[in-house]
C-alpha cells in the first residue's frame, strides 16, 4: 500500500482529489477524516497542511505527496519532485505601493520586505545583487506596507486582484509555481511498482487533457 499526502483543505485539495479520481482510483472522503483507503487501488490518502507535506514525504511518513513548488523549494526539498501536475499555477512576486516610483529591483536596496517565503526571496535578491531586510510573517502579507511594517512585499499572486485591492503593484516575478507530485527517495520495490502504475495513469490523464 502506497501512502499519498494531499492538502486537507485549501487551493490544492480539490484538484488533487480530482486527479486521483480521474486515474480511476475510488475512495470515500469525509471532511472529518484524516485518512482514507482506496477501494480499488493500493493507495491510502492522508490529509495534511500543505507546509507539512514535503517534510512528511522526506521522512517517509508518507511515500508520495502533492504540493506547490513554492512550498517545496522554500523548504529546500525540490529533489523529491517526480512529475509536474499542471494545476494550482501561480507566481511569487514582489510588489510595492501603487503610487511608488519604481524603476528596477535595485530600488529595493536597504528596504524592508515582508514575505512568507524568506528563502526563495533571499535567493532571488542574491542573484540580483540586492541587499534588503526580509521580515518573515506567516500570513496577511499584503497589508504589511499599509501598516508600516515594510516598504515592499513578496507574495503569491494568481489573478493579481488581491494586490490591486490592497493598493499594490506587481514589480518583479521571483518564482513560477505549479502543483507537483513528490516521492520519498528510498521507496521499497513494491511501493515503487505502485508509484509507477499511478504515474502511468497520471500521464494518461494529462495526455487526454491536451
Ligand atoms: O492550510 P494550509 O497550510 O494547508 O494552506 P495554505 O493557506 O498555506 O495554502 P493555500 O490553500 O492558500 O494554497 C496552497 C497552494 O496553492 C500554494 O502553496 C500555491 O502553490 C497555490 N496557489 C495558487 C496559491 C494561489 N494560487 C493564490 N492565489 N496560493 C495562495 N494564493 C493566495 C495568495 O497568498 C494571495 O493571498 O491568494 C492571494 C492572491 O490571489 P489573487 O488571485 O488575488 O492574485
Ligand atoms: Zn500552508
């Protein structure tokens, strides 16, 4: 039996469950349950916070998982990636107040930037040769400039409407993300065979959608 970790409730949940169902794998879900077993495939599903998924897969508590590349790379676990899944696409971007004069990323030198992705942001700033102060906060990043916590933010954007409604403009794209399938790198031969079967079905689903 292979253990798959998916997000319990959030932007990845619905499409993760949909993909598994499209692979012909049946299971009964209940919002109260923390795990469920498939009735027709050797798969057990664990429902977790997305941030915990890379760690659980790396430690072998779960064998495989579905998570956003933003979380995976922030946690330094990109080596676990097996397959890109094409949903939950978004980007990590820098944004500043709409009324600010902004010419280039060099304008961020010496500034305070609020983010939940300090590692991805630091890597980007190093690449660009910018020295800024990173303030790590766990949520509501978009309000940081208006409360005087930071002059800029670095946050996940998809439609861009959250930035606009907070009086901010997107100025740099730091990282592009989509959902990926990840796997523990020391799976038993038997689990590896089940994963290969699952991957074969996922690829068939993806081909059919093109
Ligand atoms: O509770 P748990 O920890 O599991 O969930 P979470 O709240 O940390 O994550 P969740 O469900 O918000 O997002 C899960 C994953 O979905 C992220 O890690 C991304 O890979 C992906 N994703 C795709 C997004 C978005 N689109 C997105 N728009 N994650 C977050 N957002 C947020 C963003 O933070 C901002 O507040 O939506 C807002 C911006 O959206 P727009 O459309 O207004 O630009
Ligand atoms: Zn999370």
